[in-house]
C-alpha cells in the first residue's frame, strides 16, 4: 500500500554507518532506520546471534517459558535498578513501540479501576506535539490532526496538555486521571527535551491524584541521549511508573517492551494482556546482546562525546545562516530547526550521499547510529553545509 512517500532508490545492503543501493552507491546514514540501527547495519555480533538462535528456536509462544525472555527481562530490570534510574520490577515483551504504548495505556486504565472507587478514573493525559504510535489508543494520545482526522472518532477519555507548560497540568490532571504519557525528548515533534521543572510537576501531580506516569522512550531511550534512559538526564526524583521502549532494542529486529515498577506489575493478572509473537526467543536473544552493549558505560560515554561533537559542528556550519532558528538535542538525537520548510534538504542530502529525515516544526532530525565516529560526522557535516547553503540560496 502506498502509505509512505518513498524516494526512487532501493537499498540492498549496509555495513556500519553506511548503506548501499542497488547500483552499489554508498550513503552515510544519519537516520539509522529512524533511530533504530543503534549499532549500525549488519553488525557482526547481531548477525552471529541471529544465525545461532534461528537454528535452535525462533518461536514457542507465550504459553511456555524460554531462557532468553527471562534473561532479557532480568537484564532490563537489574541494569535499570543498578543505575539508580527507578525501581523497575517487571517487563512485558511486545513487538513494537506502538504495542508497548498500547499495553502501558491498558495497564493505566486497570490501575484507575483498582486504586479508586471513582468509576470515572479512566482518563489519560498526553502532550501536544507528542507522538506515541498509530494504533487507536496510541493515535488518540498523538494530538496531530494530520494523523488523527481520517480515523475519527478516537478512543474517549484522553486529554492533552502543552509540553513544558506547568500551568496546564493541574487543570487537566485530576482525580479522574489514571495515567499521563509523554516523551522525555519529543522526537517526531521536532527534538524538544522536557524541562526539569515540568517533569517534576508532573510527577508531583500524578502522586497527588493517584495516576501513573508513563515515559515513552521508544525513540529517545536506550542510549540515544548518552544515558541509558533519557529521563536520567534529570535529577533522581524524576522517575516514571512505566517506561516504554522499542526502536534500538534489537538493532532492527522487531521487539518492544514495557518496564514497570512493582506497584503496577502486581495489578496485572493472567489473561489481562497478551501477544503472539512478542518476547519470542529469537528477538529476545538479539535484544539481550544489543542491550548489554548499549548499556555499557564506555559505549554511553562515546555517545556523549560524538553527540557534543555533532552539535558543535552543526552550530559552526549554520552560523550566520538566517534560515536556521535553533540547533538542539541530547547525545545523538539532534534537531536543526529552520524558519522555512526543510523537506527539500532531504533530497539534496541524499543526492550527495547522506540520509537525513525531518520532524515537525520545520526541523531536520539527525539520529545516526550510536557507533558513528567523529570522522564520519565530519563527512556528514561537509555535505550538510553544502545543502544548507543551497537551501539558503533558494530562499
């Protein structure tokens, strides 16, 4: 189905931070499959694990245990707890970020019914400019008319507040609220990080009314900001009850997960949620391998170093360009906001051998593989400089 506006190029293979089309032309990938290929393309260890596990056991269903689901859940919980992030307790393994968010919303709805006699405690609150997925519940929490209008009516009981606006919190989050969901760093919305005081106010208000705080870190989590979890860029009192993840967890093999604290986990009973393919042995073993590498402190230090290098380079090449409004981001989730539509830049860059993507608010989104080097960043910056100059000349 024609649901994506694809350019006339067909990719056939990749290695590291480069990807090749059917004519064997090489492109430097600053998109990483929309922040998925954290370890780059055709990673040797990922390929080895895929080959080994595919010859042993691919799928067994959730009617039975297998060792890799247990090992992955244990790694996610214990590593998160060891970093002091939050008191993670249990994991539900799904197939995608959207599924992870749908599960989190279901868990919040049940939470509202258990902690209160208020039959109206089912409302969900999300943030304007956010993106949480395209299935019906996640779409309802993604307040963008472009995505929502063709599919109205949506799921009832969802309100929206302005991202980083403390004044909008109390009126929207009430005794009827069972959960609040937001991205710690908005990706699709244009690479906007939450403010410390906003997150702290959300945490406080959720505690006051007995609502769950859900951090959607599908794009910004798992090392992308230079921390294991993006919310770790904030003080330790800012913690979620539920954390959703997906994109880079298995470096391109489909998998998602919901990480939650014990007070949430103990409320979910047998038969109340499920998945056929989620948590299969193949995906879990790959995810465990990828997670162990991404969560390594030395790996995260590299992300911070090259992320700072990329942002500084972008500021240098955009200095004096009146079309550039802002350069922002954390680690290797970086946005360049323009005063004009930057969509033409995608084609300009691709024609020069660089893959970039856009986001809302006239923003070019740069989310390269987390293994990228300074030399490769310089290569990309040289191309971007020419593209920015061309856009400027056409304005």
